[in-house]
C-alpha cells in the first residue's frame, strides 16, 4: 500500500475512464456529504469551460474522484466533490488527492488566483479534519447547509 500511496496521481476523466469513475462508491451515509461521480460528471459537462474532473489514481487503479472548477466572477478556484471510494478510505488517499488537486490549481490552468474555496458539511468530521490540516479556514459564508472554507496559496 505504501508504494501506491506514494504514486497518487490525478487523471482527467474522459472516454477511456469514465466507467471506472461511475463504479466508485460512497460509504453508507456519505451521500449526504458528497455527490455521486455520475452527478458530478454531469456538472462537469455543464461547466466544461471552467472545470476539470479527475479520477484519483493509485498506480493505475481509480480510487476516487475530484473536480476543480474556476469561478471567473470571484477569480477563485473551487474543489468540488472530492471523494474516495469506500473500499479505499482511511488509507491516506484523500490527503494525497487533495495535495494533487492543489498542485494542479497552483498551475492556474483557468486563470490567476491565490484563493481556493470549498464547502463542507459541519457533520463531515473526517473531511473537516483533512481540510484544516491542509490549511483551510472558515470564511464565514455558507452554501445551504455547508460551510465555506478557504486556502490562500
């Protein structure tokens, strides 16, 4: 597992791997925190001029999904729908996926920005711990039941 953990990459979702993405599963009860990859990919299609959907790969195996979107109005990057398949949770893949998403954002593929935003349910303690450890802080804004978090690059 250690070798795979050190070999986490993001690969853009396309015709060669979207079925692998569709096969990713949330653990019981997590559907209230994150959308399924099928719904996420529908959103990625709608926002295709400002977002990139990625499979999280451990070696060549897809273990998760994350989408990065750029808000042209606010000039901020947003991390949407970070999820790790239920069979691979608790192994550090989420942290590595977040690191890789932030590496991608630092390249500023859609435009200049020093801010990364995301939202998270206050009940999702595991995700909140991950985001806090990465340096995200609350902005004071919310989106429905989710609290907005920000990281300055």
